[in-house]
C-alpha cells in the first residue's frame, strides 16, 4: 500500500500525525531558510554550475520560482536576525509576514518589532506597520469603459478571405479585478478599485448634487456619505426601524418564517443593532418638531 493512501487511518491517529508533520514542516522550513542565509555568503552554488542561489534552488532543490525567491529573501534577513528562524519554527511568523517586516527591520528596533508581529495574521501585521509607520493618504480610482463607440470617420478593415474562426461560446468572461485595501496609518486605509463607466457617471452626478457640501467633490467623503445612507436604509428595512412605526395588526402572517416588525425592533434594540437607523429617526423627529413650532409674532 502506498504511504500516501491514508483511508485506513482513524480520525485520532490521522489528526495526531497531521499535527506532528505540520510542526516538522515549520521546523524544516526554518532550517532551510537558515541554511540559505549561510549559503548566500559561501556561494558554493557557483562551483555546482549555477549562476545564482536562486537558480540553484530551482534547478537543484526543485523549488518553484516563488518559493525560492521568498526563502532566499527571508534567509538573507535571518542571517542578520536569527530570531526570525525561531519564530518561523514556532509558527508565530510566516515567510510572508517576515517579508512584510523586512523594509522596517533595523538594528535599533528589529527585536521589538519582531516580538510585536509574532503570532499576528497578515492583515494584523499590515495594521501594526501602518500604526507605527504611517504613510500619506492616497486614493486610486480607475474607470473601466465596457463599450467604446468607434468614431464615424474610422473605417473598419474588411476581414481577410477564408474561414473565420469564432471565439469559443463557452469561454467564461474574465473576472473583474478585485478591490484591494492597504492600511496607511491607525485610522486611514488606501483603496484601489476599478469601476464601470456607469458607476463613474453616478459618482459625477452625486458630486453635482452635493455641490459645495463636499469640498472639491472629495471622492472619499462621497463614499462615506453613500455608505452611511445605505446602512441607515438597510437597518430600517431589516429591523423595521421607521420614524413612525405602524401599530401591530391583530392578524399575524401564516408563514412560520415571518417575524413581525415589532419583534424585529425589540430584538435589534436588545442586541444593540440598528444604531444608525435609530439616530437617523431621532434627527428626523427633532427636525419635524422644530418645523411645527409656531413662529413668534
């Protein structure tokens, strides 16, 4: 039987073996990184016929291009800061999080920064670095034009004679690029996203409608206002938090999954949900009360 067929193992021995192998893998990775850090200074790979340590890792150790690059870069850091290998073997730092720390590792602060990052996820390390090394605010907003009309004076060349091969009908469309976020400081986050032309036109229309209330048509403030309005609307819908709630009717829905509006409001208030909607309703009620006060003659 092949050693890689494990269907005969019960759950307990399988879990124990998996935990043991994972721990060994962490320790082995740390050892490989430490050896690469030293191999970089010895340069024995030249005698083996490889022009670089990266070529040696790919050709002789059978690493992938990406794995070789990461291990060599971490090995270079670990040669100066061996504690990185210790945290790597413990599973408290990964190759990716170590590379995130690399631009900030200086002799005067390396030990303290490594200790602060140990045990944190990638996103938590990003936030840690943003808090300690804040960057200036940026905002990248790209528009995708899905359909561009051809100018009337440009003639489209006729296709060459012969058989025309059409595109495969079952070919899935390319996935749109995902939005990415990057913490810049303790309370600022950079957004990078691509939107359609229709979304761009909605943004421009919102800038026109808000006018002077949003200085310079600031896109970040527009997004904040739009999300605030969306949250209030959805909380009102989900928790039935209207400015003037209707009195519960005597008859109830026969649908067993139906939750009456007054029950949804009570549950939301009990659990602390719907804060934005309650505040919006309060502002509307106060504004209405002011409007009903008779003016003094």
